C-alpha cells in the first residue's frame, strides 16, 4: 500500500513498520496520482517495507462452527459455518488467513471443497515452487497464471502478510495505513424462519446491542412488506439497507415492481439486486431509483469497479477481500472508488475471528466511510476461534497486536477442526 491513492490521511503510513526491509526491489511510491485503473503498483505495496519470510510449511485446517442462529439469504439457509484456515509457518513466526468460501458454490463459483483442493494441489505448490522466500506482494503475481479462486488466493496473501507482520512486530492496520482505531459496525440480518415479526424482534435486539446500521437480506417474496414493517416500527431515521444477493431479474415485471417498492422506503442503499454479470441491467435501472445501488458480487477487481462506476451501474461498492483476491486488490478498488467519489465499505462472509481481524483492519483504512458488516463475534458464534471481537458503543476496536492481531486459541481450534489437508 502506498500514498498512491493521493489521500493525505494515508501519508501517515510511511514509516509504518518500515526499515525492516530486505527486499531490494522495494518500490515505495513517490506519486500522488490517482490511479483509476487496475494498476499493478498497488499490489506491490502490500508487504513492502517488511522482511521477507522463509516459508517452512503451509497448513490447511478445516473447521466447522455452529452459528448462534441460522443465516438465510436468497442463496439458502446456513446453520453451520465451514471455514478453511491457511497457516503459513516460518522458523520464527506463524501467519493465519481465512478462506471465506461457503460450503456450496452459491455466492460465487468458489466453495470450500474446491478451495481446499486448489490450494493443496495448485496454489501452494505454485507459490512455493518459485522459492520459499517471499513477501505478500509476491503472492498475487506468483499465482496470476492460475485463473479464478480469489478467496483461496486471498487467504494465502493474508497468511503470508500476517507471518511477515508478526516477524516484524507490526500490526496489519498500521501496515495498511489505517486511519481509525475503531470501526463503526453494522449487522447483516438474514431472512428469519419466523417471518416479519421475527425480523422485527431480531432488529430490535441488534439495535439494543448498539449496531449503527441494519442490513436486511431480501429475496422475491420477502422484500417490500418486511421493510415497510421495519419502517413502521423503527421510523424513518433507522439506517437501513437491503441486500438481494443477485436474486432479482430485470426481465421480470414483478421483480421490478418489488424493487420500485423498496426504492420508496428511504433505504441507504440497495445491494446487488441483479446477477453478478448483469452490470448493464444495474446501469439501466439505477437512474430511475432514488436509492443508491451498491455492488458486491459484480466487482471482482479494480477494473470491474471502474467499469461499473463509468457505466452508472453503482454508486457504492462493497469490498470483500476474499471476493477480490486479497488486500492488495481491495485497496486498488478503494483507490478507484475514491478517485470517483464513490464510497466503499467492508462486507463480510461470516468470518471467524481470523478473517474478521483482517476485515476490521481494512475497514479502518481511509475511504471506508460507511459502517462495515464487521459485527461482533457473538452475532455469529457462541465461541469464536480467537479472542472475540466485542461491540462497544456500536464499534469494533481495531487490533493493535502484531499481524492480524488475533490467533486461533488452541482449544477452540481443536474443538472446531474437522480436517487437516496439508501440514
Ligand atoms: Mg452482499
């Protein structure tokens, strides 16, 4: 990362964790230009200024964690979260990353069985086949010839960076040039088994806990009525978003009528109404709505973000580091959006404390100006894998410890582990 985004607040990141460099090709920026394209410069900055690590092993640890309540979206209903953790070992440090794939290929093409296989048989061999000495900035380029699998690649990038940061004693947020010590937290509310009144009950509970923004999952048949009810109960001031997870079709008159109905409810944004590949549909309908359109599934990299903004397909972008292949691409997207005045925020994928820690550091960076989907650990887990994140006055505190600032607790990991694929 660098000040190539032209953000004055990010200039403070210079000197953060620097001067441990043994990478002769460290190309710290001297530019203040916006880079509204898919510049590779951004990628080189992840890990810059940190010592390279000598990787002695990579472990893949699969865990299963029961959710405190089922989480239902237009994709389906989840009661257990299967997560895949990547552990990068060196002689002096251990780095962790979380592969945020769901169990089935419903959010995107990626799913946990596939991610485990591609990590074991392709990504890890390709990464280490070019030498065991590396920096996080090399992960993307070394894996670029292997198509797709951004969630698996992101987990490797974060794990390598975490090992580097722990070796240097530097916090991830500091390395990224974070500008906040705590991040405002929103909560994503699934489609409840009990219908509208259960939704009202759940939202009331989350507001009592202090969440600053409510995002409700919608799908055809569960959209205008429940959101209208929330407005009746909680009033017009409630910061309210909806996320359709690509469930609506622009060619379906009933779907369009429902989206028009949602547009009348004073929502902060409408997230991904149409399919991931349907940028044109978003661009065609967005001008008719008052509600800003936010894209999630459609944005895979900075070039997608630039295209979507140029087309008028979105006014807000949800950045998930897993969806876009890691922190480097996340920051490149952030830079594109900032240059165009488009706000971004950090989404979530039901992460354990490992993935949540990386999200919170990202959400603390300049440009992430809307509350994130970085809820407290207890929104999802009775027992998180790591020291839990707590909600305090509607915010999560950004970890300040070395690396991602969270480490799986051995007992919790033993309880949750179901399979060891490497290591
Ligand atoms: Mg979404």
